[in-house]
C-alpha cells in the first residue's frame, strides 16, 4: 500500500516525507544501512581495521542510528498526541 507521500511499511511507519494523515516521519532503514557500510569502509581504508572490526563497526552504527530514529519518532508521536485534546497520552500525563 502506498500513500501520496511514500510507501508505508508493515508496521505503519512512513519512510518518506510526512503524510497528510499525520503519520510520524522516520529515517528509512536503507539510509542507516548505507551510512553504516560507509563508516565500515572508511574505518577499514583509513584506519586499517580488520574485517571483524569493520563488522562490529557496521553493527554498532546501525544499532545507534535505529535507536536514535526510534527515540525521535516516539518523541514526535508523543508530542503530537499531547497536542490532540482527549488523547490517551494526554490522560496518562494528567494522572501522574
């Protein structure tokens, strides 16, 4: 299924620009993967990392980018939910 702004993944996230139906933007996984492999290549060519250190570098960079992406996406979704009156997040924050 595609929306006017880009393809939607199976979990409902949009990997393109913000859609008109209010879904939160996220960084596509492919971008993080390319950045991670680029980092691994640079570390191998310029710093002389062996193959296993390159592999560890790629895994760490992918995990860091995905973690940052999820944190930003959740913060945006929470901020958006707090703006909507009567939302579930609004009710939870008022109980605390």
